[in-house]
C-alpha cells in the first residue's frame, strides 16, 4: 500500500465524522441562507490568510535532505497567493462587511485550527502541514462544486458573483489533490508519515468544529430574531 492510500485508510473514520457534521449535510442537501454563507466566508478568510505563512514556516523547518518537499511547498505558495483576496471579493459581492472581516480574528475554533497548524509545523514536523493540506483541500475538492450549486439555488442567485473562492476550489483543488498524492507517496520517513496522519486526524476535528460553531451561532441569531 502506498502512503497516500494508507493516509486515506488511517483517517477514514475522521473523514466520515466530518462529512456527517449536521450543518454540512444540511448545506449540501438544502443550501444555506446568505448570512450563514457570509459567516463561512469570514472564517475561511481567517485561515486562508495564513496559508502562505504556514508553507513558509514549513520550508524554514526543512533540512538539506528535504529539497523535493521544499520545491513542492514553493509551488504551493505560488498557487495559494491572493486566495484571501478572492474571499473578500465574494463577501463584498454578497453585501457583506469586508472591513469587519479583515479587522477581525476569526472565531475560536478557526483560531485554534490555525494555531495548531503552526504548532505542528514548528514542533512536530514540517511534514505535519500536509495533514492540514489533505483535509482542507481534499474536502474542498469533494464538496465545493456541489455546495456552490446548492447555495446559489437556495440564495436565488444566477450569477457567479460571491462564489469565486468556493467554485475555484472545486476545480483547482482537484488538481492539487493529484499533486498532493504524488508528493506524499514520496515520503519514506516513518516519523514524517506519522506526523501527516496524526495532523490530518486533528484537522478533521478542528475543521469540523468551525462549521459546528457557525451553525450554533446562526441558530442563536435565528432564535433571537
């Protein structure tokens, strides 16, 4: 079994639990309203804006024997530059407050996920970051296109305005997943492999917590109204 297949097998339960998160199931089936989608974009901004910094932090932790990995991380940085601006544009197009998002910090689950990514990269292994990449990009490729279509229908929108980030990740990250598969299959060090698997398990939980927190906050607002 190659390492990519092992990664899928070793994180199968965590992935299933993430996909079973009630808010994700409802969003895929019935869509969500504008306020909840804007909240999702706001939280996405606060972790996406750290992507290039995290990739750079992983590069800084690599050794002389990690040149293939370094080259791949540099390629990721080139691909990920400016994605946070896409999110702000989508928020603006849907009538959201981009200044409030840009000046905020993200909710606690989002901040914890980002903090753990920095911790794992710095104190466990630079390869640990691949566990986060696997979860965030893998879930984007699996869910984004379906979610975008459902959301547009539920919001009654015909144009693509407000969906550049979500729609692009449905297409772009399918390519990234293939690139990621080749990259992880080149990892032969058992410690690096363990770091990737463990971080992926943690990230499924933390990423799911972001969606659950959005759901709880939205439910509270609706009940108050």
